[in-house]
C-alpha cells in the first residue's frame, strides 16, 4: 500500500528545502476545507511552490551552470568593477540603486556641483554584454562583530572562467583610463588598505627645491626602482627597500614633493596615519603593501615615539612614557621592526616627514630606515626667486586650464615675459631671507596672481602682517620658538 501523501511531505524537503513545514501546516486545510476554500488553498500553494521552485532552480543554475568572480570591498578590483558598472546602460535602468555624491568631479555652479553617481544595489542585475548574459550582484553583508561591508560579484551563464576574466580586464582598463595622470592615494580602514582618492599628478618641477638636491633624489629613487637593482639586492640577500626622511618647518613642500615623486614614477601612494593605529594593525598594513609603491608616514614626530635610556640600561626595549593617548598605540620597537621590512613586500619607497628631526630617535632615522635625509628649508633668495617665476611664468599662465576657465588673465600693461627676471630680483630683495616658508610666500603671490607689481608693492605690509600673526598665535611648542617643543 502507498503511504498517504502527507507522509511524503518530508521528502519534498530534499528537493525544495524549507517547503515541508509550510506544506505540513496547510495540509489539513487542503483535505478538509469546503471546495472553494480548498481551491484558494491550492492556488496559494501552487504560487508558493512556484516561487520556491524558481528560487531553488535559479540557485541550482547558478551553482552548476554559471561562473562567478567575487571582488573584495578592500581590493582595488572592487573600484574597477563598480566604476565600469556605473558606466553601463543597465546601471542607469536598475530599479534599485545606491546613490553617492561624486566629490571628485564636482565643479562650481549648481549644474555641476556635487554630481550624483548611481550603482545598481541590493539585488541581482541581469545584463547582456558582447552577446553574453551576465549577472551583477551588489549588496551589504553583515560580518563578524556587527561589521557590515559591501560585496559585489559578477557571474555569467557558462563555465568558461576566461569570459569573466576578460570582462574584469575590461573593467581594469576602464579604471586605468579614469586614473590616468593621477596618483592613487590609499588610506587604511581598520586593517585594510582602501583606495581613497586619486589626485592629479604633481609635476616635479612645480615643487621648488634646490636643483642639485632634487636631481640627486630623483636619481636615487630611479636607481632603486630599476628592475636590475632588485635583482642586485636579492642576489646579495638584502631586503629591497629604501627610505627617505624629509624634514623642515611646516609649509616647505615635504608632502608636495612626496606626492610628486609618486607621480613621477607612476606609483601609488599609501598614507599611514600612525596615531590611529596599534602595533598589530601597523604590522598587518605593512604586510599588505604592494611590491612597488610609496609609503608616506607624515609627521612622524607627532606620535611622540622616542626611546629613552631606562634604569636597567636596556636601550633597545625602553620607550618613553607616551605623551598623548595616541602614542600608546604604536610602540617604537614595532615601528622600527616594520621599517626593517620584516614581513613586508620588497620594493617599497618609504617617505617620512617631520617638522622636528631633532626629536626623533636616532634608530628611526639611521641608514637602512632613512637612507636620505633631505632638509626642506625656509625660503632663501634662490627659492624666493624660483617661486616668483613659478607663479608668474607666462607659459604656465597661458596653458593653465583652470586659469582661463576662471577668466584670470594677465593684465596687458603687466606683460611680464621679459621683465620677469628683474621683477623676481626686486621681489626677492624685499622679502627677508630664511624667515618665511614657500607656502607663506606663495599665499602672498597667489593673492596677487594677476599682478606681480602689486605683489612687490605689498611685500612690506605682508611681512608685517605675518610677523604680527606669529606673535599672536605663538605657541610654546612652535618650531619657531626653539627646540623645547614639549614632545
Ligand atoms: N617648496 C615648495 N614648492 C612648491 N610649493 C610649495 C613648496 N612648499 C610649500 N608649497 C605649497 O604650500 C602648500 C603646503 O605644502 P606642503 O604640505 O607640501 O608642506 P609641508 O612641508 O609638507 O608642510 P607640513 O610640515 O605642515 O606638513 C602646498 O600647497 C604647496 O603647494
């Protein structure tokens, strides 16, 4: 004798998981309800089974008949995929989208200010590309410890993985087109690197610095990044890495030069904000660096890392009491180990910047960790001259897109092409030497960018104003007041 149908319900669970409990609860209704009620129950049940079956079959199809590539939110592949998806027609017609303000391409004027970007969100999005059917999935998932993260994947109906790889390569090329002539900046979120922005490459010539020093540093970096050098290092068992420290007062061009070096060698720049890290995160982030990149460790003095001789004379282990809450997080010994390259990939160029090299522990700036120590001084006559040329260079003025967009152009009477050297000399003669940073001088010149004559005429007033401001805002730990800065 055949078992009654109700006894076979659990079998359904095998094919359509989760359906059995629903069926068990409606089964008495199906068998005992009057005919119209029974009909309604059967219709509802059929709809339910249809929904379950389609979802189940969809999953089966995806598992056995499609190929999928998942991309991690923390990897640049995620940005490649998302930026490509945004440019596709199916993204514009998606019924559910995630809207984000694209601050990078924001321009002035209400029409272009804070433009919105839409990417398909929270679901599966089917689209055809090059005569193939693909599915893009994008949603937020809940991970451990209540963390949420965005997840994205791309699938296609077929089992040949090269199809998806070709598509991702297309995304990669699209992304490279977007970041062409830009320096990609990576910052850390928890223990992961994440591309945060891309900045237009800053040409080396736009940073005013002693020419010999600049050339020496460029040659040094170029030699280091040469593939033959890497082989040279590895045959001798030396870790292939190089470090520079840029030191000098604020506003002398240290960060600008670090960015222009990255741009010059077409490298990405990884910016570390030490006060937000702890020992474990610092180590993890260093192990996750790519092979060739610039690592920028700004204001390395600000964390108050300084070894002192302890009573037991174990210089290597003792660290001064932390001066700020942030200093508790990264210990000097960990920072030193990390800079030695333990566990980090080869080929990284480390640039540390500081306003207070005199406060740094000698171990932090010894060769091997800081191979070149470059001073960025306050402006001397040569630097003042160069800045003046840089601001009023007629060639830059004529080619500068932004300038013409803003309607900024040189006054006819002040065409300075041939008079520039004389005007620069005049300006340099009026500015006190080694008292102002390039940033301060630039700020004055930019305020008079249409008129070098006004800039020269206004020097005395400007000097007086800056001096008064310094008196007013002087702090006991200012670099201008001496060496006891409280660190
Ligand atoms: N030597 C320079 N050449 C060209 N521009 C400079 C120079 N120094 C400063 N500037 C300009 O001044 C601004 C500040 O420069 P930057 O941030 O590079 O200085 P910094 O030395 O890193 O300062 P801080 O020590 O405060 O971080 C930038 O806009 C930069 O363009």
